[in-house]
């Protein structure tokens, strides 16, 4: 009986194993950059518990190119300054901008061919308005350079004959002129109208002096830029399939690393990061070819860091991601194939516990990092090379390699392969959304591209790394998050006018507590001009006004961390009060005065003296006929006389 039970258990287990193998579509990419698919029998990822569902208005469906599908995701950016990110989709031969409700705000045709890589977005000319740059290619026949403003107007476009532009552009201030240059690689032949190599253009398509930097063979990936020698100028990293180049901001070759055909640099744009915080920058990337590997190099010399490179079993087009795991940096990279396909390393090349992940298919899109469950710890979110039926996968993992099944995997229509999870706030509620870019690859005119959005319900502050190369400028320079200085303005700004002397008395409350330095004092602007350079107290008396005129005041709080915060403009109309006759008869003498001052009038209650900055320097409530002013310096003062029924202000000159 015991043997029968064991036999039955073995048969049952075998049956489960057979049942676990299900048909699925697996994607892979060939050497020409074309995504291919095949049907396989494999074990599928676990089903999600309480899976996230698409937001209203999603998914959206677009036509795709029959051969070339979009890679590396989307761009999410607030184009119209309304507090919500727009979705910028580049695919086929067009660009679409979509809002958080799934409405297509505008569409424009792209010149030069198809967009395979996402746009770069930034304020290129520093006018407060974002620009969008998209590169295109059409086989080896041509490429295109497209620049749009936030409303979809074409700012500049050109076709690059015999020069496909298969990468994302990079936006960076390369010549320190406070505007951004557009850095990209062209694959031109000898007959091309622009040469093969690294180009640096301005917004009008004019090449920067010292460029292009010509490359001897086909450029391989989106350039990466960083200030590796800490001199205030950026260096450029680019490659052909067979060599890595480091170039100065003026187009001068700094060094070359040859691959000797042992491996190839292609499609895996690297990142640059200072792991130890000591100013020594490292280059993190991956290679494919006959000896594929993951590498970390000294960015200043190109030499491998100790412990690197790390050979892998499959070709990889995986773009690396670097993020904190606790207090230490972690490096994430995937490969194609199946088995050990997703790695987490420490900076010395040691594989983290729980890794590599043994999966039934590869991970080759960009990897996002965010606290997706609000537990205060980062999680990692990846694409996946499989599609079950017509639905793909976006998978999520704890840093220890445990798969998250609460809400994940996401199941968008189409393959997520070579893309990933894009994060942003597309509805302006301060909470994160995940936006996926997926597609079907049947080499058919009916192949769709899908854009799907999911509400994550976690604050935007939980996002660490949520797009290709970590930011919309595509620089790939990963720096410690800068401390955001939040300067709070003053509150409760009030103004008092009146009496028989034209005057404005301003007073306010100190700024609310925030992420600021120590409060030093205040500046006062009047009608756009600096009125008072510095005040320590939250009040000011302005006597340089006229009755029945309107003035606009701004109070600026000044902190010791070089932060200044201005309040909203405050308008004051100077209107006199009806002044009692006895108050008008109040007298101040002598004027000019020297050491003593006398004030006469009916019902005197208080006399207060202000300096030219509006600061109270003397206040008395008795003995008005003998006020000692001997300690006051020479200058102009104002004497406010308060009676039981009113007040007036008199100008006083002290001369000794």
C-alpha cells in the first residue's frame, strides 16, 4: 500500500509538471535589431492576487510598423505645467502625446523613418517650456531628427540621408552656455549628408565646434554623459560594436577600449555612478557577442574595477539599473534565454543572495525601482520576454529576489519585451502611475502597439528610477539625490494705512517650518524694486507713499542656505482717515532735534519713534514734554503720536 501511494504521488507530481508546461510566445532580438517571436512550451509566471487593472481610458491602441517595434519605453513629462505628466509615445513614423484620461492631445508625423527609441525631453533653451527631441531610422537608407515644442509645433526637423539614427538623443549643457545641446550618434555611410559618429547640435540643428567626432564603424548605443573628472565639464561615452570611446566636451578623444571581437557593445547604454562618494566615477554596462558579460569600469581610465567583468551565459541587450539596496548600491542587469537571466551585483561584482533569478525567459528591458507597496523599502520592476495568449507581463520583486504577487504581475496586452514599467503622475494627484508600452509582433500591418496605465496609489516620492537611463534627458549620470531646499514664504502679510500723514505699515508672520536653513531676515520690494535691503523684524513702515495711490509690496524671506522665498504680491491703496482736530494740533519740537524732544497735544497716550527702515527705536508712555533722544544717531526719523481718539505721524530730523 505504501509503494502504491508513492507511485501515485510520483505520477501526480509528474502530471502537475506536464500541466505546468503551457504554450507561450517568447520574444528575442536578432543582430539587426529586429524583434522575433517563437512559440514555446514553458512554465508561466504566477497569477497576481488582486491584480491592478487599467485606469479609465486605457489601454490605447496604435498602429505599428510591420518589422520594427518600439524599445526602451516612453517619456512621461509635464508638458503644459498643469501638475500632471503627459505620456509621450514614439512609434512607427509618428509621435503621440496622451493625457492621464487616455485622450490623445496631439499627434505629429516624424521625418526620416521610424522611432524605435523614446524621446528625450527637456527645457533646451531655458525659457520655462519643455522641448521634445525624437530620432528616427528607416533601415540603412535614412534617419531623421525631429524637435517639437510642448504643443506639438515643429521647431526643427531634417532627414539624414544614408544615416539612420537608432538611439535616444541626450540633452545636456555641453559647452556651459546655460542651454542644452542635443547629443546623438549617426550610423552614416560615406555618402551620408552627416558623418557616422557623435554629433552635438543646438536647437536649430547647428553642429557645435569640435564635432562631429567620427567613429570608424557603426555606433552602438545612446551616448552617456557625466563629469568624471569633477572639473565642471561633461565627458561623453559612446561606442561602436567593437570599441568604447571616452571623449571630452570639446570633441577630443580621451581614451579607447577595444573589445578585440571577444564581445560587442550594442544597445546597452551604460550608466555612470560614484559608488563610494569619493569623486571616482564608474561606468556600468553590458556586452553581447561570443563572450557576453556585465562590466564595471573606472570611468576615468576604462580599466575594469576589481571583481569585473562577470561573464554570462546568454547574449544581452539589457540596459543596466543602479539603485540603493539599504545603504549599499546594487547593480541590476538581465539577459535573454532562460534559466539564470536576472542578476543583482554589489559594486565588487558579488552576486547578491537570492540571485540570479532562475526564470523561464529573459529580462532585457530597462529595470525600474520604486517603493511600490509603501513599506519604506525599494522594489524592482521588470519586463519579461513571454506573452501568454495576447497578454504580456510586468513583474515585480523584492530586493532579496522574492517575487511580489500582490497586484503583480501586471498583464497588459502584448509583449513588454525590450520595454519595461514607466513611472509618473499622469493625473496630477501626487500619486504614482505605471504606464506600459507593449506590442504584438506578427510582422503584419495589423500589429498593434498598446499604451496602458495603472494607478499604483503610492506617493511620487516613492519613485527612484522610472524610465530609460533614469531620466528624460537620457544622460545616464546617476548622482546622489540632491537635497531639495524648500523655502517657505512669510504668511499673514497685512498693511495698515491712514492718519493725516501718508504711510503704510506692513507686518507679517514668520515662514512656516519647512526644509529650510535658518531664517536670517527679510527683503522688501515695492512695485518691483528693492525698497529695503535687510530687516530682522517682521514689520516695516513705508512713509514714501502718497494718498490715493496703490502700491504693490513683496516680502522676501532670506535663509542661511542661500535660499530666498518671496510671498505673493500684496496691493495696498493709501487712503487717509478722518483725523480729529485735536490730533492735528499735536506738536513735536524742536525739529530738527538734538538730545531732547517735546510732544504736546490733548489726550496723549503714547509716542513711538521709528527709523528710516521702519524699525521702532524708542517708545514712551509718559513725560512727553521731556523725551530723551540722546542715544539716537543723526538722521531722519518718524514720530507716531497716539491719543485716546486717534494718531498722527510726524517726520523728525535729528542733528547733533
